[in-house]
C-alpha cells in the first residue's frame, strides 16, 4: 500500500497523536483523557424528549402497556434492553419486541405493530429504527397506537414520519438516543456496547458514554464469580465465561470483536430475541444456557460467512469496477453485511451483497473511499422496496427481477464518481526502533477506548533488521487470514497476519520498513511487546 505518514509537529508521541485528533487546547486534552458526561448536556437534550417523557409518564400512571421495539443488531438489541430495563425500573409495564430478520425485514413492521395492538399496548417506542418508517407511522395511528420514534439513522430528505414524538440524533448510536429518555447510569454499560458495536466516532460525547459504560461493565464483570452477589447483567457474565474474556479487562476490542459478533449472530441466523433475553435475564442458569446458544450460533455464522466470502471473492477476482454488486441464492440474509464488509476491506471499493429470494431479495452494503453508500443507493429508490442506513453502511429490499437493473445502474453512477486513493495506509507517526518499548504501549493505552475517529495508532519504523522468520497458521476455512509471518524486527517480536507468502521474499538479516500497531502479548503471567504488522516494504 501507499503510506501516508502524517507530518510530525511534536517530538512527544502523545502530543502528536492528540494533534492528529484535532485536540489542541489544555481543555480539549483534559476532556479527551478524562471525559465527563456532565459536560455534554447539550448533546443529550435532544428535541422531542420532553413530549416523549410526558407520554411515558402518562402510560405509567394509568398502567398502560408499552412496547419497546428494537432491531436485530447489537445497537437495536441494547436499545431495546435499555428501554425495557429502564422503563420497568420506572414502574412501567413493558414488553420488548425484536423483528425477525427474514420474516419481517428491517424496521417497524405491520406484524410488529399488530403484535403491539393485540397485546393491549397503547404506546410503542422504537429504538435504532423508525426514522424513515412513513407508512408504518400512518398504520400505527390507524390501529390506535401512539408511536415514539427514537433513532439515529439518516432521514430521507430531512422529512420525518407523522407520529406522536420523534427523538432523533445522528451524533449518538440508537441505544444512546433511547437512553436519553431514561438517563439511568446503570444502563450505560449497554450504551457503551452499542456505541462501540455500531462504530460511532469515539470522541466527545460518545467517548464519555463509552468510558463511563466500560467502567460499569468491568466493575460488574468482577461480581459474577461470587455466587452470592447480584450483578446487573448475569447474561453478559456468562458470555464472558463462554468466550474466555478476563473479568475486569474488557475494552473496546473485547466488545467489538468478541461480544458483539456473538450477540449479532442470533439475529443473523435465528431470532435476536434470545440475545435480548441474555442481556435482561437475572437467572444465572438461564444465562449460561443462553450464552452457550449464542456462542454455538456464532460458530455456525462463521462457517456460513467464510463460505460466502470465498464465493464472493471469486466473483470480483480481477475486476476493476468502482463498486461490486454481488448476489447469490445461497447466501443467508443475515450474513450479507459481513460478506460486503470483508470484500470491501480487501478490494478497497464499496461492495453490495444480496441474498436472492424468490420474489424479494435482501441486500447489505459497505462503503469505501469516502462514498456515502446510503445516498448512492437511494438514487435507485424507484426500483427498491425499502432502503436505510448510514454513509458507511446500508440495507435494502429489492424485487429479485430488478437486481440486474440495479447492478448496472449503480455501476454507471459510480463510473462518474471521483474516488479517493484506495491503496493508502494512514500512519500517525514514524518512530525510531530504539523507542519501541512497553512504556510506549502503556502511554498509548491512555487513548483507549479506540474506535472510529480514534483508531489504535498505526506507527511506522524504517530500516528494521529481520530475524527468526517463520510462518504459522494452517489456512483452514475457520481462519480468516491463512498463513501468518512471525519473527523479530530489531529484536522486537512481530506478527503479520495473512502475510505468510512474504516468507518467500524476505530473509533473516534483511532490512525492511514496517507499519504496525503495538500490542502486549500476555502469556503465563508475563507481558511481552509485539508489533502487529499492517504492511511491510522492502528497503
């Protein structure tokens, strides 16, 4: 890849990384390293909250049933849990509802609203969905339901559905928007998980929410080993056990790469209501059974995804198109987003993956090169049944007979787009090998939690001498990367995932330039520095 090394303005790496993130003043620095949620009242006072709260208070006063209507991804599941647990604690009668991905599709559905009516509810509160549900908002009124929409997705041309109240912010994740109605700090662990999983920018208000939420998450995780204790989230504790997560050591990586995929797996292949039950249960035995179910479903999801990704890669092999629109009758609707993400990551262009159905097909898109993918897809709204999402990711439904027209039209649209350089690796700073040590890693840990707009710093060091080179990994289908390259660079251990073929090019004693992130490899109670390589260049 082409390396883009940001210009060095400060000798001190910490100061340079702050500058890279646009943090210049002492006040901004303090807010970054010690974010205080109380400083973001403006961001949390979203228009529509007062009206929504009054309607909730009325429902509580008269014992009216409320439906907490979520979505089948982590954000929607956590949002439904926030509403269910928070409103219940306030004395409300609440039933959670999560739509079935294949039977109902995304968002508010006629089936879900009829369930609310038939259950005797008078109020439905959505989370992480609803901002473009114009028809369903009208239907809710027709069947006598008051609808409060809380959402963070993009509106359609600035228009809002006609419903009782709308609480909408694109600055927060869906669960966080729902939380602004509750404002119970005990629920911030769920908000933190949703914020990380939905890849929200981890700066300012989101950083404050995640920082506070992770503190709660870790404090609670240490209580589960004591059978007499009563942690708030016994389901999560059971999930930590199942996944081998160390209590008290849960950060953005554990949430984003270990916990979230497991919770998401249920909605991808089965029904996400079981993930919601896992978050809300107070029964330890039930929690363990649900955690095992979630883990087994995730294993199944991995196999299905890898098979689909391999098929998708064959479809794009050798292609120079600016967008890939891929489809298959063999792809499960719940994994097409993962397929699109994997192929986009490899090809560096936007990818759309479609699960082909008999009459209607479900598609999911992932962006690249700064393309606003949801707006790009909306240019084809006349041939779509429904579409929604973010600039970076979107989902839609299309009649199967129109897939080819859709593909050709998107390719034509993208042919006229000027895209960014797809082969660029952003590097935050160049570092001398003599300064790579455990202390440097500890300094970088202060920047946690890492995520969107606050990534784990990618550094570069030039003229590193290689030694102890070897390949590891079997390349089995269950593994994502195949063979890996391990060794030492200037006597510092490194691992380069998926770069095993470079063993035929490199040799001991050779000098290279490396781009990497810094890791601490923990084994048998010892800590060892390791470079996680992102790219290698021959000098």
